[in-house]
């Protein structure tokens, strides 16, 4: 009589349990590493693509000092609601000066719930790699970049993100003609990470200033600058999690 060999039910269950425990431990780290990689690749690409579009537009439309691209409307300080519908002006300016020079595959107007312009309508442009970017429909110098799941990110509130010590968007500025000292790191430049009122102290990119990346305590706007300063790599001491 031939004897058959195999695993008992108990042995199979124990093995599956061990696999489950290992997966539970390693999956969060794998997801975080994947999110970081996506962020690094798409941030660097977006920065390059947007600045190439600016240069191509300059070749056709002249120096940015002659553009009538920039517009800033007004909003209610208490509610964040825009006082008028500025969408036709803002979208018209963007589509004249920059959109023709970028490979935009779709666009949509949504509602913004996070960051300083919460409650504002938002124009979102989708790119072929799965990322997206846009601006609140009150001014177009501030560009928000979403490496992944842009619409899901737009639905999240600032409080929700702060509780998770997390970000899902990165803020840039295109404001090359403002000579004010508050904008000195953007003057005569193209699209750059948000550095409004930065003192020049690298520590303040992380914490201690109004716009530091430490989103639990501050605004979180300087996060993209940290990654740019590290050659578009997320440093090990990055102060927040990236969650999509």
C-alpha cells in the first residue's frame, strides 16, 4: 500500500497565518516606498515639462514681463468662497499662454477643500502619466501638483491630512515678475517650488516657519522645495507621509 505524504490542516493554517503577519508588517512599507518613487519621478518630470512650456511660450509670446497672464480675484476671508466667478479670465489666460505647450489629456472643474484656498473652485488638468495639476479659480500663480489620485486628494480636508501627518499634493509658484522681497526666490524664474517668504534657512523648509513642510504645525507648502533641494529625491528625514 502506497503511503501518501502531505501537510495537515493545522500546518497549513499556521503557515498562512505566518504569511499574513509578514504581509501585514511589510505591506505599509512597500506602499510607502511605491508612493515615494511615484512622487519623485512625477515631480521631477512635471517641473521640467512646465518650465519647458514656459520657455516655448516666451519664444512665441515674448518675455513674461509682457504677459497679461496673471490675475488675482477676491474671496471671503471667513468662508474661503470666491466673491465672483473668475474662471473665464483665469482659464482663458492659462489656455492662451501655457496649455498649448503641454500634453494635457483632459480637464475638469472641481471643488477644493484643503489648504489656504479651501472652498474655492479648482481647475484641474490631467497629464498622460496619471498625474494632474491645477490652480484655484481665484488666481493662477499658485500651481498645485498631484502625482496620483488628484480628485481623491482634492476631496480631503486640511484637518484630515494634518491628523494623518500626510500630504497628497505639492505646491509650486509661477510668479516671475514680482520684485517684492517676499518673492525673491521666484523673481525672474519659471515654475519653482513654493518659497514665498522663505528666509533662506534650510531648516525652515522643515519646521519653524508659517509654510514649513511639517503639516501638523504649519501650512505644509514648502514640501516640494525639500525634495527639489535633495535632487528630486525624498530625504529620509522628510517630515510628513505621502498618502494617495
